[in-house]
């Protein structure tokens, strides 16, 4: 009787089938970005299972138990994916808007799951392994496609949740328009009752979304919009009552319309946040011109601040060490200097900036402009002296340091100016209630002259508060504080003058209880706003001085989460299980890219061996048509070193490997960036040998991206943090930026070898690189949100399997049991 294993197709045939099946999947090579915690949590079991699959040892598994475990894991993945996509298809049937995209994503997920099952089934036989680059590449490709397709399904399901939130927002917007059109108290009471119930629904929906967002800036923007809506609701009630009681009073109508405007802006901001930067058009603002003005005024970009402009200038200057000072760099430098000058005008134009600070800021701006001009001249001189310069000259290096030093001095001067203004304002806060009392008493006494004088003093106070909020936004680099300062500035600009308008109504109708109540509500709103401003400026001042801010006190609406950092100093530490789970997806994507890069270098090593065999073959004595590629060339060595370092960083996120603490990780990231710098220079030299054409253009387009990603990694590593939460955020950013850099490097290496093979270019060798010198020695030895869709991956999770599912879903447990019997390799096997 024939052995059943002999009837199975060989592994190369399986690989060809996988490649053919994955042709559509490769069109979505980039894995969609996850912006919510619920989707990230739902993906975690699948991420862990894929991480185990791609960590299968290179050599054949020796024990029968281990081979069965691998086969069952592949089958378990396919079964769990089939169950999952059946739920996704049901969601698509219920929601026509996403039906087509949902079905496409489900079809891709099924294809990827089937491909993984086929690969695992075949490589579990004793005569096959994952040692070849083609086999490893096929598994990595299928895993990447599966992760991409499943993420797309979850994001489409999350888009339905977003659509429901926007529907609630649209109802509130429509009720707001109805309130603006009522003409009597009966209609007003009915419309306001409906508006109140819809506002409660919106508060719950936006609170859930705020809690679910990963990005701190988006969370802060949502919190600012919700705070504005809460503060404005009572003012809308009294303002509308006053307008209905005194329909001929222009000041009463102005009060009500200002509140309407502020609430509509807050609703637009909610739309902007949930749609990731796309502004909506609310009722009463259908003009494209008005919407454009809103988009311009609501500029929440971090680079639109003085600190952001200075950081952008520093980044460009630092990059000149790699790219040198070419024409594109010259244009960017000039634009960056102009941006810095424009942002600092808010400081020099402020009436509350002292003469000494103003003169110092102007002087430093002139010094910065001169330093940049000297940098440009140094770059031009170096190009004249050297035909193809590869590294900065001594003159250029001195110019770079001069620009960076001047930029640092200007940043410190702006911070000192801000702290002085904060100190002056805090001394005046106690007089705010007296200013409002003066305005109120003048209105009640029907003394217009006295009211005009009190209004002048109060308006000056409002301007001072607004100016301090504006300059604080320029100097703080914390996303939450930037958004809070911006929101406070806008609220002061709108609410402050409306208190004086309400006072004019009281002056005209001194016996009106409604007008008096309206003034009291606006005054209370201003006092509440001042309390928030006081907390913001104190927290910002502590941030500028480098001290951990106190915990922020929120208003009555639930505001989950907090910004700022803890009071504990930064120290080297490990990631706990919860932090490992949060970062699992990004680290897995980096692992997949690392595997692809390693497979690419292995493939070309095999090509070298085939070339050598072809040279010894009598039928081809001259070795014609053999690409002149040496496995010891510098590009291969640099790529392998980077792959090894990225693997150690990935292992750290799983609590494994030689990196033991976060400080070890940051040090390894620095070495990784330095190695990418060396690779960039080698590839640039190699590109001079490549003939002009589409392939060379593609190579240059990709290799020129490396310096940008290198700078991002270096600046993130050098950025100081305080507290465990801030340290974890830094780790997350380091892993994400390393992953992006690895993606570019992988494409560059592939194109280099294609060029070498096509044009028979010899890649120059370099000195041996000691890999031990770049490896770090340790310093110290949508789940809840999407539950209604039943998007469950517990069948994939070793900790979440159900005994009722049978043997197929126990594959993960069997795989864990085979760790010690797989003949070495990753400890997960």
C-alpha cells in the first residue's frame, strides 16, 4: 500500500499555489492602520497566533508531536477565520454601504487562511522544512495578507459604529436648527426637550468614542468639543428665553446666535475627529466658503506652532548631514526659517510681552536667519570643492551646530516669555470676580458710562487671558495641552465679549428676570472657563519647567483617560503583559518585514551558490548570464545586521531575547538608525553605477526616504520622557518608526539586487562588520465596542480556546507543548 505522504504535492507546488491564490491579496500589501483600542484588542489573539507561525524553526521538526501541532495550528487558523468572516459577511448584508468592501475583505481573509493551512500541512511532514527563502517568504506573505484582510473587516465594522455616531450628531444638529427657528415658548419647550434627549445620546456616544481612541490629540479634541457643548447648553436655554421674551432686542439675539455658532463649531469638531480630519457641514453652514473658513480657523496641526516650526527646522538641518545641502534642501530650509519668524510674531506683537523679551526674540530670529544662510553657503562651497560629496565637511558641520544652538536658544527664550506672562496672569485671576461684579452693578444701576468703563477693564482682562492661552500653545509640545490651550483661546474669544452683550440687555431691561438670569448664567460660564484656564496654564507651566503636571480635574461629563505624565522619574524597565498586548500588532508587522528582508538576502545567497556552480559547469565555462553578486557585499551585510537588530527589538516586545529593559531597546534603536545611515551611503554609491531608467528612478525614490525615517527614529529615541505611560508611548513610537524604516530598507535591497542582476553590476565589498559591536548588551541583567457583532478570535488564542471546539482548536496548546521538542529555534515553538 502506498504511503499517503507520497501522494501529497511537493512544497514548491504548494508555494506556487499560494502565490497564485495571493495575487489579489498582494494588492493590499500595507496593513491598514488601527486607530481604536477595541479593534486593536480584538486583533490581539490573531496577532499572537501569527507571531507563533512565523517563528517556526528553520530546520525540520523532528518529533511527531511537533509536526502534528504545526498542522493543527494551520487548520485551526483556517477554521477560526471561516467563522469570523461568516460574521463579517452577515454584517455586510445588514449594511449595504459597506457590503461590497466587506465581502472583498472576507474573501481575501478566507484565501489567506486557506493558504496558511496548506503551507502548515505540507511543512509538517518530515521531508520538508521552512529553511528555504521561498518557503519562508510564502508563509510571511500569507500571514501579512491574513492580518491585512482581518484588520480591514474590523475597520469596516468600526466604520458602522462611526456612522451611528454621526447619525446621532446629525440629529443634534437638526434639533439645533429647529431651536433657532422657534417663535414662541410652546414650540421652544417642545424643541428643547427633544434637543436635550438627543444631547444625552450624543454625550454617551462621543464619550465611548473618546475612550476608544488611541491618539492623544484626537482624544483631547473630542474632550474639548464635549466640554464646549456642555458649557453652552445652559447658556442656549437662557439666551433663547431672553430672545423670545424680548424679540426686538439685538443684544439678546446676538447672545443666542453666538451660542448657536459655538455649538455648531463643536459639532463640526466632533465630525472632524471621528472622520479623521474631514470636516462636516452642519445645518445653517452649507456655504463652501464658510466651511473653508472654519477649516482654516480650526487649524489643529502641531506644526502651526512656534515649537513645531522650530522642531521642523531642526529636523531639516539634522538631515543635511545625510542629504547634504542640495537645491530641494535649500528651499525647505528657507521655508522653515520663514515659518519660525511667522510663529514668533505672536510673541513680539503681544502687548503683554516685556520689552526685554521682545528685543531678545527679534535678535535671536535674526541670528537664526544668519546661521541658516551660513549653512547654505557652506553647502555650496562643499559642492564646488567636491564633485560628488558623500559626507559633510568641517565647515558644514560647524554651520549645522550653529543653527541648532541658535534654535535651542530661541526656544528657551520663548519659554521664558511664556512663563513670565503666566506668572503675571495668575496674580490677576483673583480680580476676575470683582470685574464681573462691576459690570453687573453698572448694568443693574442703569449707568451706561460706568458700564462702559467696567466693560473696558473686563475686555482687557479677556484679551490678556486669550493672549496667554495663545502663546502657551506655541511652546508646549504635549498634544493634550496644545489642544486644551487652543480650545480655551477660542472659548475666551467668543464667551468673553458675550458677557458684555448680556450686560447690555440687562441695562436695557433692568427689571427683566429673564435678562438677569441670562447674565448670571453667562457669568458662571466665564468663571468655569477661567477655572479650566487656570488648570491648563499651571499644567503647561509645569510641563515647560520639566515637572510632572497634576491630574486634571474634568467637568461633570465623563472624560475617560488623562493626559500628562506620572510623577515617577524615567528608569529602565520591562513591558508588562498589558503593554505587550497594546504593541503586539506593530511589532508583528515589523517581524513580518524583517522576515521578508531575511528571505530576500537568503535568496541572493542561493543565487551566489548557483552562480559558482554555473562557473564550474563545463557546459557553461564562461559563466555567462550569471549576475555578478557577491554574498559578502556591503549591502547584504548591512541588511542582515539591520534584520538581526530588528528581530531583537521584536523579541523585546514579547518579553524575550537579549534586550531586557526599555533603555536597552532605545540603545538598540540608535544602533539600528546608524546602520541604516551606513546602508544609505552604500546604496547611494551603488546608484551611480546603475544606468538611467525606471529601475534607477524607483531606487532613488525609495533610498531618499531612508534619511527621513532615520531622523524620526533618532529624535524619538533622544526625546526625554517622565513616567511609565510616557515611556510606553515612546516605546510604541520607536517600534512603529523602526517598522516604517524596515519597509523602506526591504524595498531598497530588493531593487538593488534587481539592478545588479539586470545590469551585471558588481556591488563593492567593504570591511568586515562586527555584528557584536552593534548588538546591545543589557544594561541590567473593538472587543467591548464590537461585541454586538460577535467578532471573536478566541478560537485562535491559546488562552481563549473552547473545549467544545474539539481537536482543531487545541492546536495552539499542542504547539506550546512542542517547544522543547522542535529541535531548537524560537522559544514559542
